[in-house]
């Protein structure tokens, strides 16, 4: 009896060799059909295009976004590095600019001192730098970096700017203390350059708040002294060498005794901004002896 014949009461079964044969023929037919026609490829392609193409586009967009962000991060790192380098360059240029301004300011001061020294070339001088000053807004009392080891002595005259600053009142081995003509304890014998009339210049820190100091005991019976006249150190001064510019008369008044006059002087030196000074290394007596 055939193996595929179904007996009564038995389940239908198909032998394996027949099943394999049928599947072989079916696969062969499908291969031939697929190779020669688009019977199956078209639906498969459609399904693949519907699923795969959007997936590919999504992956492509994600890759493009990641690539863009990666390039931006590289650019950001590069910009941060460049920014740090520029900051360093700015700091360096700022320091150089400050140094150049300081050098320019110092050069201007040195030129002023050189010009001032040239005006009083009959005196021996030495330059000095201010290293300390007493409290207050102005250089009414200060210390310089030269002393007895440099040949400096008490009562030597000190100049800066356009004229007289003051005189040395104390000396150490490598320092000297200077009292300026604006100090409350300063009295300087002066002279009106145009008339040779003598007067006394008195320091006053309260007055110098307005940029002036006072003078008194001017004898000017001929009324020849006027505002703007130059005041210089007089020949009769016991501390100061003659002819050093003190300042200019800013106002003049007749005293109540009708014999003398007094008033105010605008100093030739800016006592708010001092850094370097010139010290005349001759005393009044020494200069007179040389003469």
C-alpha cells in the first residue's frame, strides 16, 4: 500500500522525502520567477524603501548633526585658545604701554631738570630721587636717596621744575631730608628781580591749597612792583644761593603802616607732583668764598 494513502482512523502524513522534493521544486520555481520577473522584488523593494529609506535619512541627519556639533566644539576650543592668547597679548601690551608712559613721564621730568640745570650752570649739581615724604597732599617735607656719602650737606639748596624747592635740613649716609619753601616753618629771603627790592617769602600749607604762598616786608615806595614780577632768592639770604627763581607775584597789597607791602606768590614749582630733584652741591658760604 502507498505511504501516502490514508487509512481509516489514521492522521494524514507526508513522508519527508516528498516534502523535501516539493519544497525544492517550489524554491526553484521562485528563483526562476524572481530572476526573470519583478513579481517579488517590487513588493520587497517597496517595503524596504518604506522602512529603510526613512531610517537611512534619520541616521544621515543624526550623523550630520553630530559632525556639525563636533566641528563647532573644535572651533570653540580653537576660539577659547585664541582668546586666551589675545588676553595674554593685551596684558603684555598694557604693561608695555604703562612702562612707556612712565618712561615718557620720567623723560619729561629729566628734560625739565636738564633745562633747569642749564639755567644755573654756574653751580655744581647732583640729581636725586624722592623716596619718602611727610603726610599731606604736598611735598612740603620729603626724603631723597642721596646723602653724606654723595657729598650732600645741611642747607644745600634743592631745585625742581622751574625753580627753588627748598633746602636740606638733615643728612644721613645715603639719604637727606628736604624742607620745602611751602612748609609752615619756612622763611626765605627773596628779591623782586625787576627792581631788586627785598622781601620775605613765608610758607603756608593752608594757602598752598589755593596754589599760593605769601610774602611780606616788601619796601616799594616807588610802586614799581606789579603782579607777575619774578621773585628770586636774594643776595642777603643766609641759606639760599642768589638768583634762584621762587615764583611770581599773584597779588600785592599795601600794609596798614603804609611803609611796606605784602601779598601772594605763585610758586614756580608744582609741589603736588615731584619725583626727581636737583641738589646744588655748594653752600652759600662756599659759593661766596669761590667768588
